[in-house]
C-alpha cells in the first residue's frame, strides 16, 4: 500500500490539478495543434506515460537525505546593495543576481515543498538560503517553466505582496501569463516565445529553446512553453538554462549570442538515465553545455535541495561535475558549484 500511495502522490505532483491553459498557436516548427514540442528530440514531444512513471517509482532506490553545509548570506549587504555585482545561490534553481543596480531572481522557490500541496511531496533538505521576507526588492523575475520545483505559487505571490508599490517584471515562457492572471497577478507579466526578447531598461532578456517539457495538471501536457534565458546587459551576458536535457539547442544559442560571461546550468536529477535523459542533463552533459555556449564561468544548479526528485545520491552531482571538468582539461574554476547561501562577488 505504501508503494501505491507513493506512486499516486508522484502522479499528483507531476500532473497537478489545474485546468489546461488554452493558447493560440503560431506557424512555427515547435508549435503544434496540441501545444509545443522540442527542436531535436526524435519524437519532439516529451512526455512520460503512467506506466513509465509506475516503473520508475516501483524500481527506484530512494535517496538518503544529506545535511549540506550552508553559508549564511550577508542579508544587510544584499538588501542594500545597488553597486556591486553579486550572485547568491538560494537553492535548487533559485539565484539572486545583482548587477548594475538591478536585482534579478531566477525560478524563485522559497517554500518547504516542490508540490501542489503543503503536506506532501518533495521536501527541502536545506531551507532557502534567503527567506521571502529577507529578499531585497526584486526588479526582474525570470521563470523557466511551470513544474512545481521551478514555479512556486506562494513564492511569486509573496514577492508581489511585499512589493505592491514597486512590483517586479515577470518574464515567462509563452502561454504562462494566464496562470499568473488566475492567481491575481494581472500586470507586469511578459510572455515570450523562443528567440523573442523584451527590453527592461538597457537590459535585453531573450527566451531561448532548451529541451524539456511542461505540465502542471493531468491534462495540460506541453500546453505552455518552457525556456532558458539569455540576459544581455551592457557589461555582462548571463545564461540561465532553466531545466533541460542536452541537445543541439545550446550550439544554436552559442552561435546566436556569442560567449556568455556567466551561465547557470543544471547538474542534477539525471538518474535513472532511461527515465531522465531527455529531460535532465548529466554533469558531463552540463560541461558540454558550458562549452557549447562559450561560457567563461558556469555554476551548477538543480541539485542538493529537494529530496525525492531523482535517484542519484544527493552529494553525487558536484563530484561528477569536478571529474567532468578535469576530463575536458578545463580550468577547475570555470565550472563550479556553490554552497547553499554562498555569494560570489564581482561576477
């Protein structure tokens, strides 16, 4: 019974309980009459059948929780900083990037579970390094896709509630504005298709293709788009890869935008490979993404935060990343991981 209950909960977490979002389709290769598809997967459409989910959940070896060392960020500095460039890992795929007086946050997830419910589902082993209450005022929020570990309702509503007088701009993939409107965020949400861009001051935010999928309900698979983001500022170029498997998309991104100064690339949730390969890159593939986009420096994300999202040991991704960097004869500092809460200066 416990196994059946776990499988049922997994399906709820993967498929959710919302109504499908209807969007108008453009005449583009990644648009279909049923939603969106990837560029380079043989079958283009990525989804997992109930039988595949069942097989994974029945045969998997549960992760053992790890107590990761955490760095206490200098909150007073981060809250007042409008001059220095900093990058702080809050956890999973959530970063605070402060650059040129702008505060940008990626996929803000600041609650205890990656789940549609508060009492069950993947739980944090490390609390958010910066709580919702301790965040500096946020100017720009970028969202990669609508899975529960990347799009957290309480977090985005919390940011809006704190900043009623100075709300941030939300940059989201095509089709996602309706979800924000449904939860009461009616202004400041800019949705973009792949290769489209939006200007915020002298920054250009570009939505770019990555290989993934979207689903938040039982019947809305791939009805909204997923994306990575290239944030082009007058002084630096940041690439936020979101959540992705490895594909030729990254060569395309590198060709279009040239070298990245800083890239945030997922390195976790890759096991078992038969189930995860198309949707989540391994540390070795993450290094190839780093090379494809010509990144001067990269930071590994999407690991060491939530229990039960994947099968690999929680401490394994950084170790495999270090080996992969060495195997390519790269500078060990060109692609690193941070401790939860760690802040890099001058980046």
